[in-house]
């Protein structure tokens, strides 16, 4: 196989791989992690994609409580359905917790 053809095939494969869905293990920002792991469930539960319809009388979880919930399934059923995302690194869990807290704290 000619070298130019091999290089063309390799380049095409690399470009196609870059266009695929982003690997969540490589995500770092709270926003992209929230969008990947949390957003769809919040929409399904009618809380709003950015928690804009979360009832105002609902107690706000603190970021460290969100991290415990995300990493270790520490939750009170009345406050949040069971969720556990052990695949998130401590840094990722903190990033998504800080982002979710900011969404709620800033009132969107």
C-alpha cells in the first residue's frame, strides 16, 4: 500500500475519532460533567435543565454534600433520588458539585 494512502487512512481515522462523543473520563469542567451525567434526569423530573424549576422551598445541598452524594451515594431520599457515580474522580465530583451549587445559588 502506498505511503500517501496509508497516511490518508490514518488521518481520516484520527479525524473521525475526534468527532465522536467525548469520553466522560476526560471531562474536567463542571458544566460538561453536569450536562453528561445530571441534566437529562433533572429535565425528566421537571426540575429544569439548569435547575430553574427546582422548588424554592427545597433545601440547598452544600457542595461537599453533593460530592458525598455523587461519589458515595450519601443522600436523603426526600432531597435527591439515589445516585452514585464512582467513576468520577474526586476532582470531577467536586467540579460538578460546584457547578450544580452555583446554578442553584445564582438562581440561574
